[in-house]
């Protein structure tokens, strides 16, 4: 009989990341910067792609976790430096998805995936043109 282990939550992951970067945490994790993590981010993204190409769902789950860890550690470093938090990342992507999907969250009608992509690109272009 297999013993069930505790299921971790997003909040637990945030706490784990905070601990890893703390004075009592891991020296390697504490030493990292956005720049030093670039090779890790590239490697993890590549491993996600490889798992998808191999249609290996078990490995994809693991590799997506590794990629999420990259998001978490970059967000933690940014928070420590007063730039933004993981909550800001989540808020930003949530707002963007709603904004860029007026066909789902608004009253815009589309009839095909191609129309959806065209709408997405138009909205993205409009947003980018408004940025300084």
C-alpha cells in the first residue's frame, strides 16, 4: 500500500522559496541573481519543450514545476530588491489574459481560432504602442 504524502499549495511554495533565499536557507539559492539564473531558465524551458515533443506527460509535469521554480525565484529576487512580487506577476498576467480575450470575457464575437489570434495580436500591438 502506497503512503499518501502531503499535497503542497501555492502558498507553501511561496514559503519554501522565501526559506531557500533566507539567511537559514541554501547558499546557492541565496547567491543567485536574475543574470546568473539565465542558463537555468534556458535549460528548464528547453526541457519543457523536449517533454512536449516526446509527449511525456509525467516528465512535462515535473519540468513545468522546474520552470515555475524559475518564475518563483526571479519573483523573489525582484521582491527582495523592491521591484515586484509573485502576486504582482499573477495580477499582471491575469489582467492581461482578460484584456486580450474580449471574446471570452467581454462581448466581442469571433468565429475561428485565426480570428482569435488576429484579435490578440491587434490588442497586443495597441498596448505596446501606448507604452513609453
